[in-house]
């Protein structure tokens, strides 16, 4: 797999593509892009079969190890790749460590081991056991093991530990990658840790710059502990550290952030030159019965940012979630029906909300790409920011 | 104005040996090939399946529950929506029950009088509510299903009090007449009477004979599948189908196990419904001709075969037992995947029954089917007896 991007400057919006994928030569993913967040190999509430009713385009599935740990043993015997095992052989897979939708519990550290929380509780991975899994999963893209358990209030000691642990993981995982035949076509993303301390980030980056062969991209790790809180991070708090990192890393490689960033922060991060995100935001919204209704195009007929379909005012509202939206939920189902499903706890309720949210978010990313192309990203940013602010005020 | 009947029934082929028949019933929302199994979409949705998917599977008819829909969203919303078909975006046929069964089974406090069923509402007000035959039809008229059920006086099948059962038989017929009188949409909805009488042959005969005198287009057999012995069960079905006219469809309520379907088709039943296939999917059980697979079991963890190699459903095309085993009862999507499989299983069974009757091979089909379920030929006596009553010898 190759990543091509332009312009090659440090902190500006850019357009790129992931292509020349060995197993899927016709696939071409345009960046800035969004990976489909999965749990246990499925987009929450949407089976791969139903997703085909949402979009026929090729996608990258973000597959957090936390939900896949249960298949660790089975995958040693399974002959195919993780994409085909989870029932989506035409998708690209990106194996990640933590689930962006679930809070990564702090603490629980152990030298040279990282805890993940599976359905059966806490499990530790070290570089060897992690790479064993990666080799048996054979993902198209994967993150190297990292200790990214830092956030804006982490202590210096924690940051130092996160850096030293991750340095060790980096070396050991890359060594193993270089020897592995099964992984010779896998695209490697190196997490960058160091919390909110510039000096730690710089220290970590100069360490990996010494030996960067086989590294195809970077994950800006350690900005938050995942889960719903990431939605409300203030951009001015993360901007300095993100800029510091982007100024130091090679420009031609893929840049990834993980987490449920709100649309305003997505645009802000795109403006800094981030290439790849995930749909965890769609899931977080769906879990609180909220549907995205912010306008992407000026022509979108909406005066709300998001709506909560549990609200009893929708009981006899036979309009779609968003007038003019062409997703399956909006073309075939009403707010009243979805409200009914949610209020009687039927499975189809969150399915219809999630279909709309994922569709809307994919459309949002399409708009971002076309705005970069036309040099109008700032207009979009102003519009989304204003809608977001108004929404915060009315809450 | 069209004066077309809302139910046109035609027998296509009769089995030369048993009472089984293949027929076709044309309802306002399309044709239904009989014998048919109707999955249950209690609250206006079928357990995580989109109507688009059900249409794709070729499903022609499903069931919805009047009691649940009358409580939520309620008749007012259903009327505003233009009926349940429009509300839930299902263009196929629908059948609703009368609500009486739920009242007696769900609500301990239900009290039955000549007027109707008095019960304490489950909604917030906990008010005392009376469900009369007129009210049941009013709700069912608002729902707008193609086939609707009379309110019947339900007595627990295992209740031995003959006096009470005799009362229920007479009352059910009186309520039938009230339902027919109250019915507002005789041109678009068909009321089916329900044959009652639990396990008393004389009472069941009386009930069936009273009902066939009414001007209706089909009949239901109720009060079975409620914990009685299989020996009693099949005899009551046999007796009922002997009395009910050949030229109208016969619906056996609450039956859905594969063996029961095969036997009761032989006894001349045309329509079935049961929550079992969709309910058992939620608990991780997949149906096959050889029996159920409980996918939670350890033995499937490294089983890379589909649930059933011969099954045409998407779940069997795309997923292995090993994968499903890791997600059943953990992810809601696993329930969708197994529900699809189980519905396809039921539909295929009915299709095979129809085809074998058409080809004049039904007795062979029954023998092959039973041999798959009981490879050592240790057939339960009720199966041997019931089939032999319609000239199909198993051994």
C-alpha cells in the first residue's frame, strides 16, 4: 500500500490517497478519510450486509484489539485475513489497540506491558504477544504497540513511563515486522506518545527518526483516554502539542488521530494536516439517541445541529431525520417511527440512527475533501463552528 | 370502485396421501404462498431486521401484536401515519392478533367478563382498561393489517375446567359476531375467527362448526401450543382441519418448531406463526435441519464452517461458526445475523414443503426430514401417530 499526499508542508490541509494495495489493486481511499469504527469486527448496530445499503464504496475498518481478543486463539488456526474472518473481505482492515469509544482506564500499568479491557476483563499485551496477534490477523494496516495512557493532566512521571515503554515497543515490534513474511504488505503506523509535554514528544520523535524504515504513518497518541469525553476537548488545548508534533515528523507519511472528535475539531485537525480519523463519534451519538442534523451544504434544510430522537416532541413527527438527506433512514423512515422504536427499546431504533449518522459523517468527509480541492475549507469551518456554538448555547 | 375481495384463496396442489396442500392467498398487500410461516414483528419491527432485508429474502407476510401497538405508539399515531404498513415501511402483508392472548398471558390481573377483558394498563397511569371485541377491532383497523383476528376468550390450554371452557367457546363465538359487526374495513382487511375449546373434542367441534357458518375468508385454530402434551396437540389440529372448509386458509397460532410445522402441514394447516426462531436467535441459537446449534458452546470456537453449508442466507455466506461464536450475546449485530439465518431457515423449510407437495413427493419429504432429525429412527410416538393418521408411515 502506498500513500501519496500533497502539499508536503508541515501544518496545512492536504489531499492524499491510499492506493496500490497488494490484495485490492483497484481500491483507492481519498484522504482526509474516516475509518469505520468497529467492535468485535462489526460497525456497532450495522452488519456488513446492512452497510452495503449505506455505501458501496471501499472502506477501512478500524478494528480495536479490545473487542477481538476473544478470537486470538481461533485466528492462529484460521487461514484468511482478519477482514475475511469478520465477514467483510472487500474492506481494508486497520488493527488498533484501544477502542476509541470506550474510556481507557488509567493506571493499571506494568513495565513493558499494556492493559486492554476485553469482555472478560483486563488483559495485558507485551510486544511479543501483540505481534503474535498482528501476524495471525494479517491486517492491511496496523498500529505498533504503544502505551498512550496520557491526557492533558498526566504527571511527568506517567509521561516519562509512556515514552520509555513505547520506545521499547517500537523497536521490538518493528524488528518483528521486518522479519515477518505474513506482514510484508502491511502498512505500519507508529504511535507518537509524550502527553502534552513538548519536550517528551520531541524526545520520542527524535528517537524514532533514527530508524524509520518500514514506518508508513504516524498516530498522534496520548491526547486523551478515549470514550465520550474526547467529543468535548477544546481545540486550543490540543493545538500546540499537535502542531509541535507535525512540525517534527516527515510530511510525506500518513497522519492519524483516534477518537470521537466533534465535527468542528475534525475540520481544525484537517487544517493542520491530519489525514485519517474514525467514526467513533457516530457511535457515541447513537448511544445517546442523537442524530446529526448539522448542515453540510448551504442548501441543507436544517436549523439544528443534532436532534435527540427520544424526545417526546417527535412522537408524531413524520418528517425524516434530516430533510433532503438521501440515506436509507431518511428516505424510508420517519422521526416518529424511530422515536417509537427507541422508546420501546427495539433493535431497529439504533440501527436507523446509526445508518444516518455514518452516512452523514461520510458525507461530511466528502465535503471536507472537496473544500480542500476548491480552497473553501474555511467557509465550511465557519459554518460548522457557528452551528456547533448555537447548539451549545441552546443546550 | 373495486369490489375485489381482500382475500382470494386458491388451492394449487393437494397431496395425494395426507391433508397437505399448496395454495396461494392474494391479500391487499400481495400474494402469499401457502403453507407459510410468519415471523413475529411484535412492535412494528422484526428483531433488528430492516424491511428492505426482509423483502430481499422474499418474505411475504409477518405478524404484529395489537396489544403492544395499541399501547405504543397507540391508535392515534398509527392513524396519523396512515397505518402500520406506512409507519414501518413494510409493503408486504401483515397479520395482527387480537391482543387477547397477551392480556391473559402477560397480565396477571386480567379479568374476563362478557363485555371483554378488563386489565390494569402497563402504561404509566396504571389505569384499569377494558379491551372489548369492538375495541380490539378498532385498534386493528387503525393498524390496517391484511388479516386481523377476532378477540377470543382465551383459557389456558391445560386448564381442565370444562364448564369454563364451554363458556369460552360460546363467548368466543358471541365476540366473533361483535367483531364482525364493529369491523370498519371489510374491503381491505379480513377477520379470521378463532376455533377454541382447548383439548375437549366436543367443544372444539362445536366451536369450529359455529364459526364456519359465519361469512369469513379464513380460520384460525387457537388455544393450542400452551403446554399440552403433543399427543393432545396433534389430535386437536387434526380434528379442527377435518371440520374447517377446504376452500379457505387455516392458521394454526403459535406453532413454529420445524417438526411441528412438517406434521401440521400434513394435517392440512396453511399458516403458522411463532416467536421461537427470532427469540432463540437472541440467545445465540441457530436452526438447522439436524437440530439447533448453540453457538456459545466452546466446540465452535475453531469451527470455520458456516452454520449450514447448504443455507443460502447472507450469514452463512459471509460468517463462520467460530466468528459468530465470539459475538453472539455480546454484540446486538450478532442477533441480527442469527435472526436472518433463522428466518431463512423457516422460509426454506416451508418452500421445501411446498415444492414436495407440488411434485407429489410430500410423504418422501416428510420421511427424509424426520430421518435427519432422528437419525436412529427413535421417532416420538406423537409424530408416528399423527403422520399415520394422514397415511404417512415413517418406519
